């Protein structure tokens, strides 16, 4: 009673040994996992340090490489926006008058005074001194209006040509259409003034 045979004792010893080996293997796996986590952390820290150590030239080269790999789609629209603003400005000048038109009208007045004799009729003096200057002002206003309208149209139709890109910004369309409208109105008024339909010269009688 209480006495174990040799076979039973051997079996128990084998089971105890197997349990011990299982415990050792489990501990070894946990140690390996912890070591791998430490290695990954060290690698990430080393990569971060390498990025911090990049010189300005290397950083610029990497940035240029990224821009080449991921280029922007379509034009930026800067030129179209500038053209729209120029169109609106030219249209406004055609309506309000400009420095060039004022100087040209003053010059034409001076020329008329120099080439008109004091004995000339009143109608001739009005035409030479004031009429030509008035027509010169209308002519320059028409030139500004025409150029402004053409620039506005060019800004509007530009996206239809070239490489397709991003849609044209709403503000560019609005400003371009404003330039076209001002140019058309300015051109119409210039033609009416030049042909004496609008604000004609006073009669000498």
C-alpha cells in the first residue's frame, strides 16, 4: 500500500519533465516577442533620427521627387484670373476715360489752335479746336473697350484649349464677364460719341 511500481514512477517523472519543458518554451516565446518589439521600436527611432539628420539639399531633392511623382492636375488658373482682372480694368477705363485719352485730347486741342487762323469762321474753330479733341477721346475709349472685351473673351474660352484641368474658378468667370460687358458698353458709347450721335458738337449758328 502506497508503494509505486517502477513504471508508474517513470511515467510521473516523464510528465513532470514535459510540463517543465512546456513552461520553458512558453517563457522563451514571450521573451522572443518582447525582443522583436524592442527591435521594431529601435528601428523606428533610428529612421526618425535619419529623417531629422537630412540636410536642406537632401530635403529639397526629396520634395522635388515627390512633386514629380504626384504632379498637380491642370493649370493653376493664375493667368486666367489676371486676364479677367485686366479685362475689367480696361472696360472701366473706357467708360471713365484714361490718362492717355486725356493727353491725346489736349494735344489735339493745341494742334487745332495752332493751325486755325484767328479769322476762321466759328464753325471751323469749333471743329478744329474742340471737335477733333472730342473725337480723339472717343477713339481712345473705343480702343480700351475693344481690348478689354477681347481679353475677357480670351479668359473665358481659355479652358477649352490646351490640356484639360481643373474647372475654371467662379470668380474668374464673373470678373471676365464683367470685363466683357464693360468693354461692349464702352465700345458702343465710343462709337456713338465719335459719330456725333451722342453729345454732338454745338452748332455755330
